[in-house]
């Protein structure tokens, strides 16, 4: 009886830890978490859907920046269109990013940039992501067996900055969930012969 109660208690604790692990804290790095309607689309997506989004981010075509023993580094630029507010982005961080299910590392983006309501801007520098050697071998194997024109990208970007609304400036972090497809950057490498 005591063993059954102990097992049940441990299971309840494990389940409660798992369910709370999904929620975001109220603050990250001193910035208050704010959920906004942000649409992120790939460069191949030509839809003009703005709806009630507070911002629209269009990713550029991924380009190969470096190939080394540690893996392959890609650079991706982006255009940001602010719909209903102005402000300044201090930096970006990236969490749990995957390309076709393979984990990738994305460097923190330390470049500040300002944006104005109703305007579009290009990021001052592209974001850099690295596919490690092991995952690169898996990706290469997948390319040989079943090459795809597009790759699935998932993850979360945390946008840290000061956002202006109604004449006030608020220090916020906005989590932006990413789930989209991009052109396969390896196909251009394969076509050019490496």
C-alpha cells in the first residue's frame, strides 16, 4: 500500500513538472513577457495576409556562409513590418530550432534595430545558424535518399526590446513561434557542384 502511494505521488509530481515546464515565466532577462500576434513567413510565401497581426516577418532565402568540420553555417536575413506600434529591438534569442526535425544552433542576435509603425525594415545583419556535423550527416543522408525542395522550420524566437504604444515605452520580450517551410539551401550547393 505504501509503495503504491509513493509511486502515485512520484508520478503526480512528474506530471505536474512536465505541465508547468511548458509555461513561460512572467519575465525573461528583466523583460516582461508579452504575447503578440506576429506572422512569420518564408521568402517563397507570397501571400499578403496581414489580418490583425501586430507584425509581419518575411524570412529571406537561406545562404551557405561556411562549411567546416564542425558543421555548416547558414545565414538568413529578414524583413520586419510593424503594423500598429514603433520601438527598438535590443536583441533576439532562439530556442529549440529544428530543420526537418534536426536540431540546429542559432547564435544570439545582438544587433539592435529600430522600427516604425507602418514601415518595413531589413535586419541590419543576417541571423546565423549552424547544423552540427552529426546532424549534417543525417541531413546529407536524407538528401541522398529523398531530397526535398523545401525544409520545415520550427522553433521560438524571443524578441527583446522597447515597444512604444500610446506615447509610452514598454520593456518587453515577445515570444514568436515559428512553423514554416523554406527553400532547401543544399540544393543550390548540390547544383553548383559543392
